[in-house]
């Protein structure tokens, strides 16, 4: 289809898209998020939400909110067959808070679990 619209254009293949190009795009987005949040003097809130996959496996998603802006999923973890206990979700939450604080260099104000 691309060749019909633009002869001579060779689009990247799926390996390139899923590899280097995706990594570059993710790095740019991460850099922009870190820059935006570091310029905002409000504390951050880490949000945790979970749902089940089609195989009924737990998926936990971590997002950041600054009070003015929600940064969509910072990380998502497919927990496999792990049970969604309070202890397990707390363990994931603490690891995510530490990761956010190291990456963004800001203290997390609170954790909200939906």
C-alpha cells in the first residue's frame, strides 16, 4: 500500500519497528515526561490499577499524577498467575515508587490504588 502511495519509499519492517524505532520513541517520551515533571514543583502521586488478561492473569499498571496532569502508564506488569493479594500489590507499589523517585528525582506524595 505504501509503495502505491509513494513509489520508491521503503517503510521499516516489523523487526525495526518493534526494536530500535520503538526504543527511540520510548526514550523520547520518557525524557519528555521527566522534563515536564521536574519543572513542576508539585509532589507526584503514584497510581496503581489492575485488571485481568484474557487468560485471567493479573496485570498491574502504574501511572503518575502531578495534580494537574496524568501521565499514562509508566509501567505495566503482567503478573502471570500470581494472586492479587494486598501484600503482592504493596510489593509492586513500593518497587514502582522507588523506580519513579530514582528516575524523576522527586519524592512520591502518596499512592492511590484503584
